[in-house]
């Protein structure tokens, strides 16, 4: 490596003074990207049902397909970064694609009243570009956080919690700003939400481009995320752009087919899990210890499916609940339903420092990562129990206090802080360097499966007095609907508690 790329010792961050400055560059980049994603997500099902006039079941399933593919494409983005592009180039490319996707959604929302065919094409194209862009962006920026620290650095859990705060600052601002401009009660205004999301994404790209060289460096001062060393000529730039366009077009097609032709995504996800597992475990260069640690990632990824399938109701059934069943009128102002999606992120920003302090303060008494995740699942179940109690015996057409929804989101946030940043940190600790981005993508693959399931579960939302059924469990009202998630998350939590000692022993195995 060129010696000019190595910082002098006096230029390196003194670890005793806190975290490296590169963490805050990644924090800011991720913050603006999450503003974009969560801002758009906050109004997506409302746009589909109020502007495009999709029914709730179809909108819920489409929401699940979209968010599922958002978390599936990191498998491609992680692979391309590991083998060809490096993290930096992938992050910039992904950000640009997502900004273009939001602009296509802006055009869709501007034309839906006058040209439905063109608007429909733009709608699926916009979501497709968002899916493709996220695939390059998401796994690479998350894996770079772990590369800022030396192996065994105890600050890593704290670093991911701080990084998670960046995610949630954006997650709080996005629904608030996009909801303010778009969720006005007039469906024609949704276009302004998409435009605001596009602007936020471009700000994130500009921040990363301008600060990455100076601050995003490893513990020894070497720049992170550079293109891997490889033999052969560089790919022609024209072919690169054509490949990106083709990839985006494929994402558009995948979304359209799953929504309108055949719901195949669940099978694709299962095939992806088996394919990646075979690719990794058949690598003869991996030791037995490395394979044991990788197996822990796969096992825990299975359990987080139950967490996120319930948690991600925020963008679907819980949005319907906020819109129709929650008393939002303050007398002088009616709170937009989309604003409630900011609650989770506001709570994360509020409580993340407390959790980061708590894990360090506990020292040797700190729970293992699997135990923290089991606690997270149990807190999620408690949150749904709270809102299930709030709607019990409530008659049709009666709106309930927003405090039930706020209380539920508080418990969900505490559960998330026990599970999500801890999971991201765990992947970095257990993954061999050569599979770092790909195994981070596996973690997001669990999110993909959870989001597909989330859409299917949201489509069971009891609406207009109609009963719905899931695996023999009949739901006739909102209380029974929310109790479904209490049962799913609660049972998963208990099983994971039982497995924690074995998982901890496997994680620390030396032979």
C-alpha cells in the first residue's frame, strides 16, 4: 500500500478519548439515508391506499414484498463490495440509485391523477431503484463500523449503539418532515414527501464523498473500504452503468411479479439461505472454530425473523391503526398518522445512550448477546400486550387514546436496543474477514424474510368486521390480532432463553 495513505501516529485518534471520528462520518451518512428510507416508508401504505386506491391487503403484501427485497439485495451488494468494488464505491452507488428512486416516486405521485399507466410504471420503477440502491448501501456501511476498531476492542458494542443512534435520528426526522409535507389529508401532496426523501439521500452521499478520505480509516490509519486488489483490467465504465441499470430493472421486475403475478419471494429467500450457507460452509479454508461461530449467526438470524415480522408492522397494520383507530385530534391540531412512525426513533435516540452505558457498566455481569436478544423479543411481546389491552372490548368506530400506541412503541424500542445493535456487533465479532460483508448481508436476509412475513401478517388486519385466520388462529377483532404477535414473540423469546448457554459456549469455542 502507498505509504502516503497511512496517517502518522499523532494523527490517529487517541482511543482513550472516545471513538474514532470515522464513526461519526458513517453516523451522518447513515442518518440521511435513514431519513430517506423511513420518511418514504411512513407514507408508503397511505399513498397506496389513499392515492393509488389499493385495498389494504394488497398494499400490505406489496409493502412486505418491497421491504423484503430491500433486505434481500444486500446479498448482491455485499458480494460485489467484497470481490470487486469495496465498501466506498458501493455506498456512493447505492445512495445515488436510492435518490433516483425517490425522484421516480415523486414523478409517480405527480401524475397518478392524470396518467394512471405511466404513474404505475413510475411507481414500481421507483421502488425498484430503491431496492437496488439499498442493496449496495446497507451492508457496506454497517460492516465499515466494525473495521474502525481493532479485534477485541470493548468499545464495539458501544460504537454500534452510537451508530444506531444515527440511524434513528434519521428515522425520527424522516417521518416527521415527510409526513408534515406529504401527509396533509390531500393525496396530491404525497409527492412532496418523496421529494424531501430524495434531497436527504443526496445530502448523505455528499457528506460521505467529502469526508471519507480524511476520517474513515482503520485503527492503524489505513483508509477503509478501498477496492480489493485483483488481477485483470478495470471494467469499462459504460458496462458498469449498464449493469446497474439492468440490476435496477431486475429489481423492478421482481417486485412487480411478486405483487401481481406469483408470490415467489418466500421461496427465493429460502433458496438464498441454503445457497449462502453452502457457499460459506464448503469453503475449505475455514477452520472448524470459524464454522461454529458462523453457525451462531445463522441460528440467531432465524430468531430475529420473529422479532422483525412483528416490529415491522409499524409501516403497515400499525399505520392503519394510527390512521383509523387512534384519537389524534388535539383540538388545535390533528397529528398525521405517519408521525407515529417517528416515535420508535425518538425513543432510540433517548434511550440508546443509557443502554450503551449499561452494557459497559455491567462489566463481567453483562448478559451475553443471545441473552440480550431473548430479552428484546420478550419486550416486544410485552409491547403488543399493552396495545392488545388498550383495544380490548372497544366497539367498532371507537377511537382509543394515543397513549396505548406510544406505550407500545416504548417497549418495542427497548426490545430493539437489546437486539438490533447487539446483532450487528455480533456479526462483526464472529464473521471471518473474507466473509464480513456477505455475513452482514445474511443478517439482513433475516430481515428480508421477516418483512415478507410482516406484509402477509398485516394483510390479516381485521377490517370492516371481517374475520381473518393465521395457522388456525382466528382473529375477529384488533385485540385478537395483536395477541397473535404476543404469542409469536413470547414463544420465540422463551426458546432463545433456553438456548443461550449453548450458543455462548459455541461463540467462544477454541477448538
